[in-house]
């Protein structure tokens, strides 16, 4: 028995000496034998895992420990344990670390990266490893890989296999990371997806393959893995470029298609034929404007295209401001949402069809909104009353002033008060105290504009329910109950020229009588009511002869606008300005009417004023917010000044209305005051440079009320000054 034990001990010792060499000899096992052994080890390992934990799956280790416990109870037990330890380490190393030996941990990591696709660097690596068979990995490996990512890489977020499958079903079979590239689609994409998912059969063989192959050439293996990674990355990026940007969001693609289709339709509308809408509103407008509707239908039947349309501002269609457009013949249209068109409102039309069926340009005053001032002027029949008309000289309070270069204004000088400041409700405290203390509203304007006691406070109420919207020492703008606005000023300011003496007598009812005595002895007498409206203006020559220029003191007939003739056709200047004969003919054109009107009716009723055509003064341009005219521009008025001066010489009763207009940019009250200031500057320039008598001129600003081009915005043609001969319209007492 002792002999047997000694022999067994000797055999065990020999085996212990050979074990390391046998382990190293595995690197030389042929491939076919390695495959068979791998299959055998997988089966043995699976059987062991049924009853034992994974870390105790080495069958050789268990058998050796049992043998050692029976035979090694003597002093040789240490050798048996050594042999068991060697065999256990060998078996454990072979079964549990099949992918790489202990000496090649780096190579094992590289092999694991080779098995996984490029996506394994992020969350999909964990998904692929989770789906691998239980036989392919140990619990210790899974925990170690989850807790210890590769150095220099971000740890992938672990995701259960079931969650990965659900995500794959939701995304159409492509499991993507939060920041992953779009999943490749199509046949090529499917092949890439299959490459990105580990194959179970291949994985099992790779897990049982000798790890020493990797250990034998770790540098070449790492180089091959890097090349494979780079190639896979390049192939996936090429596939992603061919694929839609986000195939998982079909709604986005649908919206993109819709936008592209809308752009295509818009391009088609720009170059296609004009389509007219058949809506009820369009039919009603066509019925009300039958003449324009026929013109439009003729253009449409002739194949009018959208690219023939122009914006009212002069730009090509489509208009950036979305405003109305004009056909080649001048019919104004409104664009509809579906790309069709309909007639614009009547007040927006630039042309009309006259009784002869001709298309003629409309006057700027046509189609305007009737204001309270227009209604009052049209219905007034009684003659106005004012103390200044009947009182003897000396009954009122008299104020005299010598006019010099210092206290008079020339056309080249701007006004002292900025109109933006005049809009402020925080008027000068002293001025407010001077005007607010009076209960007599009729005297407020007289004190402010005639006596120079300061501006009327913005927001204060004047008679006839008028609220002050803008107040400056030379202009006051009031707002009526209907929202319309009026400008009030000192009508005698134009007559205050250096070398003259101005005597103003103010009466208790707010009316006033002003006498301007010139250096030659001639006089101009002006009577105004409490609102500073001119009631009468008389020129008294040196020899004492009187010429009545304005007389609104007699009763007049009411004005029925519907019975008035059509407005006079606008003066067509073309590309070149009018010459002297053309200008004279345009100004002398007689009105087609056999009755007369008061100055108030001409000023406030646009249909009456439009009975004579204005002539635009294109030679004058103003700086933004300014009313000053430079001397070189004033010289451009020479022809106009010559024609007007000659007309007055031939007929001292000739009267001309100088008008100012603006576009719609800016505050309406400020535009109104600015246009009135500019009209005054033009009148001053005509007097200063060309000796036009100022008493034969009336100035009036209309702001943005009567646009030449019926469109909102910054339009040069609407910023204009014009002159209109009103002699044939104005009534006189003689």
C-alpha cells in the first residue's frame, strides 16, 4: 500500500512539472482539434453551470481536489494541492478566459472590440454583449466590462436586452444611440445592421478559440482591428449620406415635402397666368366697379401673367409688404391666400372709367373718407359772425410789431421747434400755466399763436370737442371726434416780411384784425375768427383802391358732392418736366363748373378742390423732418415763380393754393404739421426769389391724407409739394 502511495505521489509530482508545458503546448494544437475540444469544453461547461456557480465551472479542478483530499492526508498532500492548483488554474484559464490568456489582457480587449461593430463604442456594445449566450461570458466579465470601460473612452450606458429589442421595434428595427448617426436603410443598410449585430454561432466559436493566437501577434491584431474599425466607420458614413436625415420621423419629411411643394407652387404662380377668384366679395366689387372689372377681364382673357404685375411702390411682384398690385393697364388687385386675385377696394384704385368708357387716372382726393370738417363746410349756409368784421378800429387790444431779418423766417431757415418735441404731452410748464388758466377756449389759439404766449398744452380740449394732439409755437394739430385731424396756424405769418409793420387787434370773441403795412405804403388787411380761419383778405393799394382776394363772409350754397363734376384729370408730366408753356397751360386750365366756393370749402372738401388739377413741384426735396429749402433748390422754382408772378400781374385777384403732402411713415399729427410747414417754405421761396406777392398765396398741409400712390410705406412720390390755381373756384364779394 505504501508503495502504491509513493508511486502515485511521484506521478503527481511529474504531472505538476509537466502542466505548464502542456498549457503552453495548446498554442500549437491544430485548428480542427481545437474546434473539437472547444465543442467538448462548451458542453462540459454548460453541464457544470447547471449546479455550480460560474466561477467554479472547471471540472478538472473539482476532481483533483477530491483526489487530493483522499490521498494527500500525509506529508505529500502539499504536492497534490500544488498539482491541483496548477491544473485548476490551467482549466479555469482555458474555460473562463477562452478569448485571451492572462498574459494577453490587452489582446483580449482588442479581440472583443473586433467582435463588436463600430457602434460597440457606445450603448449598442452593451446591448450586443447582453444578447450574447450565457455560455459566452461569465458574470465577472459582464460586471468588469460594465464598471471598467476602455481607457480613454466614455463608459457605455448599460441597456437591458429587452429594452434594446423594444427600441428596435419602435425605430423600425434600428437601435440608435442618443447621439448616433442616422441608421442606414435599404439593402445595403440591412447588411450593415447585420454586421453590427454579433452572430451567435460565430461568437461561440470565437469564445472557444485558442486565445494564444492573439497573444502570438498582438501588434498585428491591433493594427488589423483599427483598419477594420476605420473601414466600417467610412462605410456607415457613406450609407448615412444616402439615407434620409431622419427616417424615424416621417412627419418631418412630410412637412419638408409640403414646404417644397409650396415653394414650387409659389414659383409657378409668379410665372403663371393671373387667376381671378370667384368669391362673393369679388363678385360684389366687380358689380360696384363694373368699368374696371371689364378692363380686368379683358387683360385676363388676353393671358396676363403674374410676372406682368407690379407693386404700387414700383417694385416687381411679389411685393415684400404684401400690399396691392397693379395690372399693366392700371387695375389694382388684392392677392388671395390661394394665389388668385380680386379687385382691390374702390378707394385703393389708381384709375377709373369715365362716362366715355376711357380709363383715366384718379385724383389723389377721390375716394377719401368724409371728415367732420368736410361735412361742416358742405352744409354751412349762414355767413359767419365775428367782432373783427364790424368793430371800429381801436375797440380791441392792439399789438404792433416791426418785422426785421431777425424776427422773420426765410425759406432757407428751419423752424425753431422740433415737431417730435411738440408731440410730447409734457409741454413747457410756463406755457401750460399761461393757457390752462383761461376758461375761454376761443382765446387759447390767439394767445398761443398770435400773441406768442406759448404753445397750447397737448391733451387740452378746445371748442367743438377738439383735442390738441401736437402743439408748437407756430402750429397746432387738433383731433376731431371722428379721428380726423386739422392743422391750425397763423395765416398772416407768410405776410410778415422784413421792412413791414404788423398791427394786430384782438377782440373779446377771439377774432382778430391784422394790418400789414409795407414799406411802399400798400396794406393787406386780414380778418380771422377765433379758430384763426381767414374770413376776409383785402389788398389796399397806395392809391386807396381795394382788391378783395378772399371773402368767406357771405352766405353760400351747400355742396352736394354727388352732383359735382368728375375731378380734373391730373397733369401728366411724363419723364421730362413741363416747359414754361405747358406749365402755364396746366395752371390756367379752367374748372368745369359754373359755381363758386368759400376758401373753407376748397380747403376741407377734397372733391371741390379736385375740380382743378394740381401741378407737382418736383424740383423741391426736403431733408428728413425738415422744412427748409436750400438756395440752390429754390432756384429750380424759377419757371414756376415766373408763371405765377406774370399771372398775378395780369390779374391781381389770382389765387394759388400751395399744398404739402407726406407718405405714411411716422406719426400722422407730425406729418400733418410737417407738410404744412413745407408748403409755407415753398410759398416763402416764391416770394423771396421771384417776387410773387405772398397775399395771393394760401398754404395748406394735408399730411398723409391724400396719397398720390395709394399704398402704405416709404414712397417717394407721396412726399410732394404741389400748386393749384383756385381763382376759378373762389368766390368774392365783387
